[in-house]
């Protein structure tokens, strides 16, 4: 038997919840539809005419409108979906620059097709750029659902509120964390296990800049941890693997961890 009090509590929660967000599955399918439309390398579908292409783009707007209409607090679904459609060319251009950065930065990348089809960094950044645009429209929760879906697929955790310029190259990517108020400049390369986080997770810091700024042309190697809203990594710097940084680094710097190795003598019985 199930406790009656528990049943009542669950029922009350269902009856009192007014906002009805669409499922994560439908949101992720809409986001994937955008990526498949912009990058046919991801699917077998090919448009046979300009009209068919236009129809597919308008369908993206229509689907977004339906998603927003299902969220009771979204009263401007038509206007917001039109604004998003107008932002698609910029999103596309930014992603093309990200693809080029990956192709130029990774000796293992043979062509753009490979980057689009096989690189988790591209997958994660594509979902982020869509979510970030929606975040700028002050749409609640939806952007976070999108980036968390990509996180579940790639192991790359990018908050939709982060400000990331185009031409970012995320190599390997597993375990990367980029916080809500992080700011990343152009031509930045980030390897697996990097954290751009906060020094404190106190709730009273919610509306402050808690995460670091990474300026242009910075390389951050695997396992580096960079923390704090006032921390700035100056342009053209190289951050070595496994370093811990909580203070700003001047431009053109190289920061690395130097392990201390102690020599030990071993005795062998003959």
C-alpha cells in the first residue's frame, strides 16, 4: 500500500503546477532540427529547392512558437520566435568560425565534415549558441534544458549564460565546465577537464560576475582550474595542465605546474 499522505502530496503538486514546459525530448528534437538544417553533414536529408529550404527554416520558427506557447509565462511567442529566426544567420556564421578553429587547431582533424560529424566540442558549442540566443531573450529554463541535454551527451557543461565569442576550439572536451558569467574571447582553445568556475557558490552572489574572463588567443590545457569573477587570463597566454588559478594573469604569459620529484634510493638484496 502507498501512504495516503504521499499520494495527496504528489496530487497537490500536479494540480498546483501552472507552467507546463514541453518535454526534454521535444526540446532536444527541436534543437537538433536546427543543427540538421544548418549542417546537412549531420543527416541524409538534402533540400531539393530553395522553397523547401525556406519552408524548413520557417518550420523551426513555428515549432519554437509552439514550445513557447506551452509555457504559460511566455506571452510574446510569435515575436520571440521571429526574433530567433532572424538570429539564425549569426548563429550559423559563428558556428562556421568554430568549425574552422577546430580544423585549424587540431592536427587530427582532416576536414570540416569530420568536425561536424565526429567532434563532441562542436556538438556542445552548437547547442550552447542556440541556447545562449534564447537566454538573451530572457526565456526561462528552456536554454538550460538545451545545454544540459548536450552536457548529457558530451560531458561538456556550458551554462547558456556564458559569453563565448566565435572561433572557440574545444578539444576532446569531457569534463569541461564553463560557468554562467564566464566570458571567453576569440580564438580560444580549451582541452578536457578545464573548469572556469566560481570561488564561492554563495546564493547572495547570484547577480554578480562569479566566473573568469578569458581573453583572445588563450590556450588552456587539460585539467586547469580557473576561478573567480575578477580573474582575467590575458590575451595570448598559455595555461598549462592541472594548474589552479584564482588571480589574474597578464597577457602573453605562460603558467604551468612544475612537479616536485624526490629521488629515492632502493636497496636490492643479492
